C-alpha cells in the first residue's frame, strides 16, 4: 500500500561527527506548526521580518516553514556573517527578530548599533541547552504548543523572503521575493533539476544563501522527495563517500565543489551508479570537470545560470543535448535573451547582455527600499542581469563574464571565463581567476592568478608552459601576459571567486608604480 504522504521521509540528516536523524513530512509539519504558534505567542505578526541564521540542521527547515506559514518574512543569513554584516542587514530591513544557532549568538550580541525595530533574540541549540541571558529559547517557544496551525492569509504578491545577494561585487542588495515566487521557482526549475518521485536529492548549499531556498528547501520539500542534509565542511572524498553510501539520485553542487572533487586522486574507488541527475550553478562550470565526471562516473554535469534576483533561468535541461562549455538554453522559450543597448535581441554569435523578460513570474519585486536600482536595470521588456554572453543558433548561451569582469586589452574584449577555462585544462592548475591588469600600452593585459595542484612547484618554465597552453586552446591574443601563483583566491563566503578584489589590487599597484 502507498504510504500516507505524511509518513514519507522528508530529510535524512547527518553531520561530520557521525550524528544522524531522519524526519518525516508529518513530523516536520507538526514541529513547524508548534513553532508558528510559539512565534505568534511571543508577539511576532504577519509581515514582520526575522533574520534566520541557522546552519544545515533540521530545525532550519522547521523555522523556514513556520515563518512562511505565519506570513513572517525570512531574511536568510549565513552563520558565517559577522556583526557588521548582520547589523547592515538588520538596519536595512528593519527586522523584528533574530533566530540564531547557539554558536553564533555571541556574534549577534557583539552588534553595538542602536536598532529600534529589533525586539527579540531567539537561540537554537543542538542539545536543547539552557536559555542564554537576553535570549528566548526556540525549544521553549515550541514546548506545549499545539501541533496544528492555520496558515496566514497571504497574497501571491506579499513579501515572503528578503534575500541579500552574495555581495560578490559590493554591498549585498536586499532582493524581495513574494509567496508566488516560490511556486514559480518550482515550476520553472523542474526540467533542470529533473527530480522524480522516490528520489534521494542532495543539494549542498547552506542556509543563508538563496540557493538553499532554491534546491534543498523548496525543490526537495516542494516535490515531496527525500533530501540528504549533510552538516559538514566540504571534503572531496567525504562528499563522494556520501553520494555512494546514500545512493543519491540527484546532486546539486557548486562548480567549486565539482572542481575540487574532479581534481582529487582515487576517483575510481567510488560507485555513483545511482546518480541520475547532477547539476551545477552559481559560477561558470569548466569543461574539464564535466569530462572527468563523465569518464569516471558516466554522468554529465548539467550547468545552469541564475541570480538571486530571479531563479535559475538558463540551463542544460534534462532531455536536451549538452553543448559542452555552454550554460544551456533559456529555461522557457523566449524568457531569456541576449540583448543590445536598445533592448533588442541580438543575432546568434554576438555578445551582449543577458536579459530576462520582466513578465516572468519568478522575477523579484525589487531591491528593498531601493526601487531606482531595479529601474536602472530595466531595458525595454527586459531586466538586465549584468552578465554578458552570446547565444548560438540553437539558443545555447555562452557565458563571457560579469559585465565588470570583462577585460578590454588593446581594443579586444576578452571574457575571463575563456582564459580560465583554458588554464583549467592544464594538469598543474587547481583553481584560477583571470582579471584585467592595467598596462600603459595596451590599456589592460590579461593577468591570471593561479593556485597550483598540490605538489606542483612554480617556475618561470611553468609560466611559459601555461601561456603557450592558453594560446593553443583559445585565440592567442587572450593569453595571460602576466601570471601570479597564489595559495588561494579571494572568495565570498558562499565560495564565489571575487575577481573584483584582484582587479582592484592590480589597479592600486599600477597607480603606485606610476607615482
Ligand atoms: P552581488 O550581486 O551582490 O555582487 P552575486 O551576483 O554573486 O552578488 P548571486 O545572485 O548569488 O549574487 O549570483 C548571481 C551571479 O552568479 C550571476 O549574475 C552570474 O554572474 C553568476 N552565475 C550564476 N550561475 C552561473 C553560471 N552557471 N555560469 C556563470 N556564472 C554564473
Ligand atoms: Mg548580482
């Protein structure tokens, strides 16, 4: 007999120390209802905002569900944020409460700004320990509350989530998403994720990032499948072990995670034969990584492109043939285009701005308290993403780079991604970033910052070798005239490479050289 839906397994949770716990849909919902009742009793109301800073724990799912059902607006925050980042979000949003994991309560307590809207601090701990001075305990709030709750009467256009962007290029921006957005996200991203009934889905993003809402939260729970939730740091071998052990069917990772898995030794020891769908998003995915996974595991990683401002809007969809190196096709016909300065779609092969139709249902409502900022990105019928690409005859998008990351050298326009892609094909390269470095004669030259694979020594010969390697893979004018070996690359806390930081440092160095 088919199990009652509430008896289905919602989450298989485990952590680095070997603790584990399973929870059904029924139990998850009961806990969410208890919390919703508790929050209401505390004084939180529909329309209030709550900053949530809880790692990959089952309770994170409970909190998000409770807030959504109560009409309380969630501000997702990574537990890696520091007091000044938190103060920025609390001030900007006018949040009424903070819900924080016990390991970060002291960071919250070190905020020394006056924040008049902020009334409650709620702490969550794994061991349900005693309540901290000045804090409410989340367990205590849930205790003895009824396990049923009537959902608030929310409208499709009411704000549900206030998501701050990754801050890859500057101050994070508060992106407003409505309740209707969540539904649109589920429908739009289905042909990319390819989640099927009975699947075990592992989406590795951590709460605090929009990608956690996209995949581990909305797509897993929204399609009623079982999610694997691993609260541990990224280690390539551990990830591969988990994929094998839990017979994961759908995997959603960042390019960095795939890259580091692909570059580890001993891949042949893992059996990932249950893996049917593997997707990547957030940053460019290198072809080399796709090849490695195909060779070892017979699975093709499908890249997808999206933004906090919308959802995944370009992707290698489940039944479409993969075009290696391309991000995929518009997730629905006509939804995404490459446009020119007048807002007109460009012919195939020409580089322009990636733009998404403003009438698409998963586009954000605006930047919080900053309507002009969205206005500035509107062009004709489109919202301009700020990223550059070209599109081929079959509608596949080829990523060039973030608008600001594009390198202009001797009048040539060079996308950093192409240079990085070529470098990644070299066996000595673990990670790299290409940026513009100011140059008296050429305006700028391409400079590559390279992290070498363990055990590889830097040398002038290696520099030459890498330069020749790039010349062989791409148009020779794109080769990095400058190469610097580094121990690691500057990244956002979600793991994205911050080329802006490298570029700014190059500019500063150039200016001081000029006197
Ligand atoms: P901020 O806007 O604060 O500088 P951010 O743009 O990194 O931060 P997100 O909304 O998390 O914040 O990231 C979206 C961006 O990530 C896209 O605009 C694009 O530059 C990049 N991106 C996402 N997916 C891909 C992909 N598949 N290939 C290349 N780039 C991608
Ligand atoms: Mg952005």
